[in-house]
């Protein structure tokens, strides 16, 4: 009787204990695996990608443009380079700055009026186009003999936009002299132009006369002229002036028409207009010969071409050689490896950093869009600045510790205490993978329940054995 009662009490105690400590169903099942995280852009598993990979950059030998002769690296399907007699020329992509081909790109030669492109880059931002200026006689002093002129008169008042039309369309050295006087004077403007050239990475240029008139020691290069042209295209005012074909120039109570002297733009003197031409500036002096920096757009792509001093074909050969180089550049898109860049070294470094940061941010966005995360800490960004943030799940997927990630065994900052460190990359199913399951989980709890039941049974039996006949009849 006593044994039977003890067994009943032990059974009841075991049941109560097991209700307090529920035992998981002891069914052996394989641990679930996290679904593969795929990149939105590529569809490849994120774990195979690891850390964001910088975009593939085409190798550019920075010293290649220092070599003499024609420099080009054709790929399959590349068109044949046209024959050009110019002493120096460059063909470049205006958007990327990549030089597609060149001849003696850094050869220092007199630039003639193509130097006015640098003058405009330096002086344009400092005066509003509607500003009016009355010309003093001293501002027209020192203009070189035989200079091209737009016809500015002392005592007349002109809008700044009229003066710039005189610079770009008529290549007027008188307009340059007036604008230089408005910007600190002739010598000061030469110094400012020199600083501007260096800031753009144009190291071949030495400015003596801001209008491009021949002066001892004044030189530039096809490379630098292409740099100036590309920089000018980024300024809407510069682009508007250099692409204007015709304008009216004021002369007191009346005005007269002026035409752009760039024949590729206007189609004058037997030179056909070039489709999509934007500008930029032509020049000629007896010392420099004919020079030209042009830009054209076709099918969403813009090229800049500079040509210095053709040796054959007469005075208009500079236009025809520029035409043939533009045609080649558009046809060669995707079929040549660049031989250099118009970007200064600092800008190249910054551009590379931006490209890497963009790739990293794009990778982050692709992963997080496809990988839901649980817990506040699972999606915490661990970077410290632009272009540096790396998500913890990216590092975990690649097998490397995340930058600034919490140490193993400690929950991340802001993460719930129950989160399992190192499982953020697995998303919703991380807890299922980390928690024990099946018979291995039920066995320890079952042993605890059995031990407690046995202890209760022994205690009850000994208590009742010691009590003897003192046991209450109501029990």
C-alpha cells in the first residue's frame, strides 16, 4: 500500500516537473540550411562573392603618352587609324577622360588661339553675362600686330556676353585684353591661367600672352589642349559660347554680324560641317601654324580631339584631320584599350575611390534586398564613413570577421541578448541553425525528469516507512 502510494506520488511529481520543463520532440531531423543569398544584379550566391569587389579597370600605362610617335592599343575589330600629318594630336573620350590614341601628346608647341580655351576656363566664372562694361583706352593697349579682332572701341559699353562672343567667334584679341583688364590685368591673368592649367593636370603649358599670340616661351601640347576642351564642356556657359555659330556684335546704336571662325562648326570656305560638333576653338599664327581643339557628340558619346600644326594639305587641313580622327574615335568605341587619361593624378585616385565605394554600396543594397535579417544587430552597418561601410553579413558570408563586428560570444551592440553571434548572414533561419534539435536536445531534459522522479519516490517511501501506524486514516 505504501509502495503503491509512493509510486503514485512520484508519477505525479514527474508529470508536474515535465510540465514545468517541456521536452522538445525527440525526432531526429537534419539541421536546416540558410537559403542562398543572391545578388540582385548578378544572381550569384553572395557567399561566393565575399567582400565587395572593386570594378574591373582597364589598365592604363601612365608613361605611354610620354613616348614619341603614334600610341594606340587596338583590340579585335578596331578600325585603322587615319593618316594625319599634324605634329601632335590626341583623341579622347570626354566623359571618362580616356585617351584612345595620340601622337606625341606631350610635345610642347605654340598653341595660337586655342589657348583662349584656358583663358575662358579661368575668367568666365567671375562676371555675370549681363554685366556691362565701358572700355577704357588703356585696356586696348599692347594688342599684337596682325591680331584677329572683333572690333571693340574705347568708350563703348558692352555686355560681358558680347565680349565672350568676340573671344569665341571672332577669336578677338581685343576682347581678351578687355576681359583680362576686368580680371586683374594682363600679367595677373597670365599667372591665373598658369595656376588653372596646373590644377587641371596640364603641365606642358606655359602662359605668356593670354590671348595665344606668339610670345617667347609660350607653349602648350595636344594633351593639354584636350584637357582644356574637356574641362570646358563641363561648364554650360563655355559650351554655349564655343558652339555658337553666329551672333550680333554691338557697335553703339547699331550692330553687325559675326561668324564663328571654326569651319567644322559653320561649314564655310569649302569645309563641310561636322555632324554633332560642339566646338571648341581654332587658332593660327605664323609660328604655331594651324591648331584646333574640337568636340563632337554622337549616339550619346562625346569625343574631344586636339590637332597641332599639320604639315600637309594647306590651311584647312587641320579641320579635315580633326574630322578623320573624330570619325575614327566614334568607330573605335569598345575596340581599343586606352593609352592614357586626361584626368590629373589626384582626380584619378578620387575617381577610383568613388568607383570602389559605389561598388561596395551597390553590393550592400543587393544583399540586403534579398536577405531579410532578424534582430536589431543583424543589419547594423559597421563602417565609419562614406565608401567604408561593410555589413556584418557580408563579412560572415565570406568567412572573414566584419569590420568593427563584436567578438565571438558577445552579442552585438543593439542586438537582443538571445541572438547568436555570427549568424546575421543567415537571416530568419539563423536561430534554427544555431539551436540544438531532435533527440540530442530531448535526452538531457529527460534524464533530469527521471532523476527527479526517482528522488521523489525514494523520499516518499522512506517517510512513510518511518511513520508506521501513526499514519492518519483520512490520508
